[in-house]
């Protein structure tokens, strides 16, 4: 994302875990743009992201859903779908969960 991330968002347990996944996951990085995120207004175009993700693999969709869930609990995620993840993505998912809840 070309826009600098406001420091208060990086300190927010809701935002930091989601930002971590969007910055570090290769697929999500492509969508961490102003087309989907307005960091100044603190808004995410959730439905647009979900629409983009329809053709993605199960593991890529899970990572998006996890990021959105960690940001806002109204975006539900089924943790049993972590079975789709390889070792690297599992590690990333667990770190994101840690950033959110610890």
C-alpha cells in the first residue's frame, strides 16, 4: 500500500492482525490497496474483497476470511478450514491470532 499506515492502526489489536496478514501473505498483498482500504476513514470494502476471492484457492480464501474476522468478529471464519493451510500459512495464521488476542 502506497499510503502510510497510521500508527494508531498498527497499535489497534483489531487492525494490526489484519494488516499483518495483508502485508505478509503473497495473495493478500495484491489487494492491500486503496481500492479496498481507506485507512484514513478506517474502512475496508469487505464485500468487494469477498467477491474478488471467489475464484481463489481454499487456503487463500481462508486467509482472507481470517484477516477479516480478526478485524471484526462479525466476519465469521471456520477454524477447521485451517486444514487447507500449508506449514507457512499455518504459522502466519497463528501469529495473526496471537497479535489479535495477546
